[in-house]
C-alpha cells in the first residue's frame, strides 16, 4: 500500500517557528498564545490539505467582466476530537469556511497504573456517506483515539475519502493509524520518535488540552 503522509515541519517555512513556540514551555505559559498558535497551524494545515481537494471550473462575473476560476467541487466535513481539537478546528474553518462540521469526544479512562482505555461519549456529525472527511486530532500519540473515532464515524456513512491531520504524531501512533486506516492521507506538523509509559509524546509538547483550556 502506498501511504500518503506529509510532515509539514520538515520543509523550511514559517510552520517551523510556530512548532517551536507551541513546544516551548515558557511560551506555553500564555494560554491565549498557545491556542492562537494551534489555530495558525490549523490555517496552514487546511491550506496544504486544500491542494489535494477537487475543484471545478466556474465563471465569475466581476464589475468589469467575466473571470474564469475554480471552486471546491465538494465541501469537506471537518471532524474534531474534543477537546484539544477545538483551536485547530477554528483554524481549519478560517480557511475552509463553507465546510460542514462534526465533533466527537474521546478521553482516556485510566484502569490501573499506566493502563487506560479510550472512551467515546459525544458524537455530532452529518451523514458521512460519500463525503470527504478531514479528521483532526492535535496529538496522535498511540493513534487509538483516531482509529476508534473513525470507526464510530463510519457508522454514520462510509466517506468517499479520509484525511487525518494533527500537530505532532508519534512514530508508533502513525504506524498504528496507517495499519488500521490504510486509505487515509495524513498531514502532521512533525513526527516524534518516543512515547512515555503514560503514552505522552516525547519531546512532544505536553497535554495539548490542558495547555489550551487549563487543567481538568
Ligand atoms: N495528548 C496530548 O495532549 N499530548 C500527548 O503527548 C499525548 C496525547
């Protein structure tokens, strides 16, 4: 299988500076700046992803004449995993501002020691039959949340295509997602090599939900 994965932070662009800022524990103390950086990454990821969507030709009437142009053929459905996905989602919506939207909640329910199961509780989404779905999770650590959420979403209709986007993924999480959702195109800011025993990404950035919204 030919996996499609884009690691945007590996090419020189302003995304590298934003990635440094969201990882920096001093800059993270400013919660507004953390959220705003996640939103900026959402803008950039959405723009990069927009290059792989399909367009159709149109003619636009300007005040002075007719101009050929292209518009999105199909509006995608942007689905975010709550709660850390919210600022990233806002960034996507700044760019893909006519998209439909879905939300799903996933949280870690700790059983014993470092073990946990992922619980899904809330799902609000349009019918996904034949839609182009963009599923957002800022931190793809083990990949389990993405896989469970995608399976739950498929109960609402089988999408035509699935794109997964995140800020930081672990190597292991990416492999897991690719194994379970081989049809997905994946866009991330960066891939880190390690996970802690508690399944946090190293060096990562910490807990994205807490940094954006405060401790639980
Ligand atoms: N979720 C986070 O916010 N950070 C991680 O490192 C892993 C999961």
